[in-house]
């Protein structure tokens, strides 16, 4: 068996294990919801959502430019989940949320998400222009999304998806308008610039925890627990690897 | 009505599993490539739909005389001119050159200027960071950024300072690399669980109730 085949098999085992664990935990979580560590950004997001509804202002969700046929699509999917949940939470407000994207397929999915959320709400109003493609290159996307932040009575901005350095321009535009900004990206460079420029930056896997923290369903809380279990397994594997390497070094030194 | 919601879910889950199987079992390899090719073609059509959406949004802005409507007029004119140039460029090499020139002379300088604006934006954001979030992490972040900058740029009269260069290399290769790997592991695990939620039909970006 070659190394490549062994790795593929290992990947398959990890996927199967994670799927079984998630299914089992989701069934258990329906009865007893777990307690997660406090992430202040999500608590402040809830407060900001409350203000959107009370003040009759608008929520803006920027989904980035993660193409669906690439590995970056997972962050875009997380953004869509959050958009759906936030659209439900703000359904009692005067204005529907607006979603901007830098990828055409993502823009279509954001329209579909907003339509589904509006059907579930009491008002049932759906605006097809609320899900928008603002540009197809990184900076044209940012340039197209900035007027939305500035001119459309936005009081809360959520940047969640795959961004590059252009995310700083969006965060800065939000900051100039004195609006709340929660920002997360799967890209390391974007995380660094958002740490400096956004009010509430999320780092690393916190991007994928949004659903669990906003009560999007038991599968979201279960998936967060699965991430924790896998992280511990990785930690054990790294420590075991280091220990074995040390033992090998000591044995070879002893043999000499 | 129920069927309307179930049908896309079943299709999405079935194709999701087939693509996953294609990654792992060589038997499904050809089918997996076929599905991916279809996805790429559909993405191409999605661009047309997306651009139509862009036209509708901006023509609405012009119709309702909203703030910044003049920029929408410029956008629509530029879009139509570029689209026509792109169509004609397919048949004429001289127009093809003009089409490339339009990109190199307009789009590229504008995006480069935005990059320059970004430098000022980030400098200002870094100063603001110390005012708004005065904690240990912010201090570490700014000190690290400063050390990397002074270690990268040559100093006036001194040129390259070996100690600073060595410090930059050490920061980039040891603490920054370790931190980046930790973050990327977290992102990888998040990607895996997000994919599984979509495969289970718990997350449905194509409409329907979430689980």
C-alpha cells in the first residue's frame, strides 16, 4: 500500500468518524444543549441585531468571494448559514437585510437564502435586489460593497467568508459610519488585517462557530463539539509524534 | 409543496456523496470529474445571472435617483462598452488589443490605487487599535508588525541591519509560522464539519429549513 493510498484511507476514516460523531451528538443535543465558552463578539452581535430591529435600520452581510467549486466555499457556506439565521432574527424589522458577494454563484445562493428566510417570516416580503453581486475582482467587490455600507441605512455589518486584504476597506468604511462590525475570514492575511481594522474580529475556527452561537440548530452545536474532539486528537497525535521522535533520538544516541 | 423542498435536498446530498466518493474510490473518479465540469459550466452561467443582478440594482438606483446614481450610470456604460468590446474582440485582433488595453490602462491602475489606499487605512487602523482595544494581544500584534517592517525595509544610511533581519526571519519562521499552522488546523476542521453539515442536509444554502 502506497503512502498516498494510506493517506486517502486515513482521510476516509476521519470523515466517517466525524460524520458518525456529529450524527450521534446532534441526536443527544436535542435533549441537552451544551455550554460553550463565551465569545464576546457573538453577544455583541445579538445586541446589534436588537438595535437593527428597534431602530428600523438595516443589516449588511458581506459573504466574500469564495467560489463554490474551491476549498474556500466552506467559509462562504458558513456565511450563508449566518445570513439565514440573521435574516430570521431581523424579520420583525422594517427593512430586510442586504447581502453582498464577490462571486456570482454565491450571490444567487444569498438571494435564495434571503427568499427562504422571508417566506418563514410573518411579513413574507422578499426583495430580489437584497442579494447582490458587487464585483468580480477583489477590489471591485470591495468598491461595490462600500456604497452599500455607507448609503443604505446600515447599522450592523457582518463580514463572513473568504476575503483578502480588501476586507480592511470594508471594515474601515463601516468604522467611519460608526456601525457595528463583526468580521471573520478563512484567509490568514485577511484575519490579520481584520484584527487591526474590525470592531469584533473572529480568529480561526470561530468563523465556523457562528451557527452554534446563534442557535441555528443542534447539528451546529454538535459540529462544534466534533471540532473540539478532532482538535484533541490532533494534539495527542502531535505530542505522540514528538515523543516518538525524542525516543528515537535517545535510542540512536545510546547505540552510538 | 413538500416535494419542492425535498427534491433539491435529495439531489444535493446525492451529488455531494458522489463527489466525496470520487475523491476516495477510483471507481467514481470519472463521474466525479464529470460532475465538477458541470459545476464549472454552471458557475459560468451564474456570472451572467450575477452581472444581470448588478445591472438591475444599478438601473434601480438611477431610476430612483438615489445617492451616487451618477456612479451607477458610469458603471452601466463601462459594463456595456466592455461587454461589446469583449464580443467583438473574439473576431478582430485590433479590437482584442484595445480590450486588453482597457483593462491594463483603467482597471489595473484603479486597483493598484486602492492597494495604496489600503496602506494608509491599515496604518490608521493600527493606531486606532491601541485606542479601542488596549490589551496584551493588541500590543503583541502591533510590536510584531513593527519588528517585521523594520526587519524588511532597508534603513537610511545603514542599509540592511543583520540583527533586525535575523529577528524578522525568526519571528516569521517560528512564532508566526506556529500560530498560522494552529489557525489553519482550526480552519481545516471547520471546513470538514461545514461540509458534513451540508452533506447531512442540515445546512441548505439552496433553500429549505435548516436542521
